[in-house]
């Protein structure tokens, strides 16, 4: 079930989800749309990344999917 490809793909998905979320929150904070401190941004950014990790693990259980982190069937 856990191959090197799956592990690398999972790490990439979780990392980029976190980075994208933190960048978006920092941009909205700079623009005055939100008012969050740096530590709050880091903590809130971890939530979508954790959800991406859970989805990737669950998708790894489903056989015959498009990629290691996808639940889309190849059929």
C-alpha cells in the first residue's frame, strides 16, 4: 500500500497545501481583510494541510485511483 511514489506524493500535497494556505492568509492579513498574527496564520494553515493528509491516506486505501492522493477512479 505505501510505496515510495505514494509517500513522496503525499508529502508534496500536504506541504503545498500548507504553503498555499499560509501565503493566502498572509496576503489577506497584509491587505487588511483579516487580522491574524503570525502564529495564528501558521496554526490555521495547518488545518487544510491536515485534511489533505487525511484525504491522501483515505485515497490510498481505495484501489484503482488516478493518483496516490486522488479518489477518482481510473474506470
